[in-house]
């Protein structure tokens, strides 16, 4: 392997990694917000919204991100909704991740015994206060491991961003392979940079899981 | 009614071509699934065994495959196989290799999870009833493991199918590539084709994966 | 006679086809301690849940100081502030420390001042011997400690009536006493309480009136001294004797 070559193009990868993480983080935030909304709507059986959430979740879970991005990026402008690549990336990732986050939070919500909210109600708390102070904080802690797993999943999914011409890590690697034929070096850097991004999140996920098990929620 | 570019689909054999492309993608995932399931079961069984060396090797393999985006793995196998091994792999073959490697890791994890989730006293109480080791596995442990495993494996198949969409990016001609060709060919006659055609591809994937998701959640409810 | 605080008139409650409470009427006066006993599944816990508006009812009404308690009604949160409920399984909030468990409702519902509420919470905790546990989390406490904290949580809302739903049933035997002692002290202070329990000795000591419920109906009620000594109905007699065993082997 050619170390000199790798050092030379390191800054390109750094830039691309920042882009990957930035848009990834934006997408994950959108996903968390959408997921929270869907989960609460479904948990509280809000009419109409609940059905909309169900349809959305099925559509989002059963289609690939790449096709979702193509539809948003190339399809939607034809009916007057245009996006630029980075907005499209974040929105697409949010669309995909929202359903996964919703499932994570929903299972957290369902794991909380109804008597917990009854005891909160018996103290005179209003239903929204019960949700806000009692149910959601517990549900979110319980869903934390699933949440972390989703974050890793979504960060990995960002690798298709290059298909809508975002200059992310994949794009950079492919570009360099095409230009200089230094395939092994370019791919080695690609792997290293993904490890730099994903390993800490993965370790953090394990830590969260262990801490939660230790905390013994619900008992 | 705005022009949604749906008319392209009814031109010539466009719809058939798209379906053919979908089949090309499904074929790759199907072959990979068929290879991954036995290999994954093997991996899972190895992973619960206590031999240190085997465990370190399988664990490293498993962690690396799981943490890397599948597209990175595709790139490595497709672009670097010539250099590393001196062979030239087609996009299709690279895809099958990568998805099998990945599917094996995921399946192995599911098998490991299913085996370790059977409580220890299930073994003990079977042995206490006088069943021998083989009978314990055959009548008690394996049926329970399979029940836990089946819904999860169906889910894995849906994930595989969705992931096959990536093979477009290493130049395999599948449904999305066909879609691009159709949109390109009709660019002047139907300028809005991108909407209709990508929507169709979206729905095609949905209609393929949705029934499997429903099946998985049914199985889970039945045996959960 | 003291003023009537809680009035239950012709209450009917059923789950689908299963009738749990049949035409039950009961009046509780201010300062009175009513103990409800009866076999499992007789409807006594459901009665408490109805009083707290946790269950929709099929007939009759429940009024606290003349205001109707109705499942799903708008002023239910208002009324619930006046009814403290303690559950068998404690139901402390696991993500909040003991002090936060206690002060949550006074702060968020009654909008009281933080310092004042914390001071009261600490002094109440002190009285049940838990002052040093204020900053700990429920999982760090024993069952008996959790239940005492749950009682303090209800007390801190200054309820007019307190409901106790088999609060010692989930406890290890050696922890039962510490919880019952707290309740005895509350009775001494003249609090209005409705207690569902299986602890007969305790019932005898704490009750002004004992209600025996079976199959969703009040079968008998009376002063504890009379009720436990000579129950008037056969069913109550059978229930009270249920834990006595006759020897099964010939004794030498």
C-alpha cells in the first residue's frame, strides 16, 4: 500500500466524513422526532393520525433508502417539490429512520405497565402530564439500546448518499478509484473512516445497554 | 391533474422490463438467502461453543461485517478482488458473495440469540424427565429455537431484498437501472417520467417486502 | 355524627359480561377508617379503583363532598388530588428519586412552591423513618421502604381520603409491620381511610367499621370487635375461619 498517496488524500476523506456525519445526524434527529410523534400518536390511539402513522411506518420499513432518495430527489421535483442533495439526504434518512425509531419507542411505551400511569393519574396529574413526566422518560430509557442500534443502522445507510451526488465517503472513494486506480488504498481509507465513525457509537450502545440492565428499570 | 409521468409505464414493454429488473434483484437476494441460512446456522452454533480461537475468529468476522455498511463491502469485493486475488468478479457474483457474507453474519447472530435464549432449566428439566441428550435437543430445544428463529429470519429476508437495491451502484442491471434507462429514453416525450417510474419501483419493493413483514409479525405473535 | 365525605350510591360495575360490583352503597364519614375485607376477586380492589375514577362504571354514582367522580370527566384530576391512593405494587416512578416521586404532583398539579413542598416531603419522610433515603431511587429501597415512600407521596397531596389497596400483600412478612404501623399512626391522626387488606389483626386494630364483601356485594358490616368475634352471616364466618386447619393425622 502506498502510504504517501493515503496521506495526500486524507483531508478529502476528512471532509467527506464530516459531511456524512453532519447529514447523518440531521437525518437521525428528524427520524427521532418523527418516531416520537408516531409512537405517541399510536400509543394514545389518536384517530386518523394513528392510521396515517401506520401507513407511513409500513411504507418506510418495506422500501430501500436508495429508492426513497431517488423518488424524493428525482421524482418529487416533477410535481414541484425540489430539494438539494443534502436536504434530500437528511429528509430521506429521516423518512426511513422515523419508522424504526417509532417502533423502538412504541415497544418502550408498551413495556410500561398501565398501573404506572394509573398511579400518576391518582395523584391528580392530567393525561398529558402523565405522558410527559411518567411514561415518556421511562419509555425512552427502555428504548435506548434499540435507539442506539437504529443510530448505527442509519449511519451505515448514509453510504448510499453518493447516489444523489452528495460528496460523502463513498463518493470520495469511488472518485479516487476512478481517477488514480489506487483501489486498495482508497478502500482502506474508506474502511478506516467508517470505523472511526461507527465504532464509538457501537461501543456507546453497548455501554448504554449494560447500564440500563444494571439500573434494573421497572423493578 | 398534473402530469405524473405514469404513461411511460404503458409504453411498449416498459412495465415488463421493470418487472424483469425486479426479478434480477430478487434473484441475487434469493441465492444469498439460500446460502446464508445454512452457513448462518453453522456460524451461530460455532459462536456459542467455548473454543477460544474459534470464538475470536468468528467474533471478529461477525463484528466487522456488521459494522461496515454493506455498500462498503460491495465496493471492496467488486473493485478490489482483481487486485487482491487476481480474479475479475462480475457485479452479480460480487453481490452474491457480499450478501452471503453479510447474511451469514446476521443469521449467525439470530441463531446464537435463539440458542442462548432457551433457559437453562429447559435442558435440566428435560434431562430430569429422563430424556437423553439427543432427545432433549430433538424434542425440546430445537423446536423452541426454530420458533424463535423463524419470524426473525423472515425479517432478515426482507432486509436482504431491500439491501439488494445497492447493487445498482456497482453497475448491476436491476430494477432501478432499468428505471433510469426508461426515464432517460423518454426524456423528451415524458419529461415527468421520473416521478411515475420511481414511484412504481418504490411500490414494487413495497409489495415484495410488505407481505413478508406481515408474515414475520404473524409468526412472532403466534409463537412469541 | 361527622359530615359525610364519600357517598357511593347503587354502584354497578362489570367487565363485559362479568359483574364485579352489584348495586353497592356505602357512606364514609370524615375521620372514619373503613376496612374492606373479602375473598380474592370479590370486587374490593375494583371498588377502590372506581372511587379513584380509574374505571368506567355501569350504574350508580360516587360523590366526594357532593361532587361526582366520573371516569373520563374534566374535573377528575381536580377530585383525584383529594383522594390519595396507595397500590399493592407501590408504583413509585422508577426514573425519579424518592423526593422527586413525592414532590412531582404537588409541584406540577398543585403548583406549590418548591421549597415548601420539599420541606414538607422531608418532614413526612422523617416521620416514616426514610429521611436518609430522599435522594435515592426506588430500586435502592426494600419493599417496605418503597411502600412507606408511596404512602408519603399520597400524603403530600393533602388528600381528604386515602385508599389503600392491599398495600402489604406484596411484602415479605418481616416488612409488613413497618407499613402497618405507619397506617395506624395515620388513623390515630384522624384521617379518613378506606383500607382493603387481608391482615385481620390489623383490621381489628385500625377499623372504625369493617365491610365484608363477597361476589361484588356488601354481605355484612359492623364494628370490628363484634364482626371479628361473632359475624352475623354464615359467609363471613366461613371466610374468617378459612385459615384454621384441623389436624389430618391422629394425635397421640
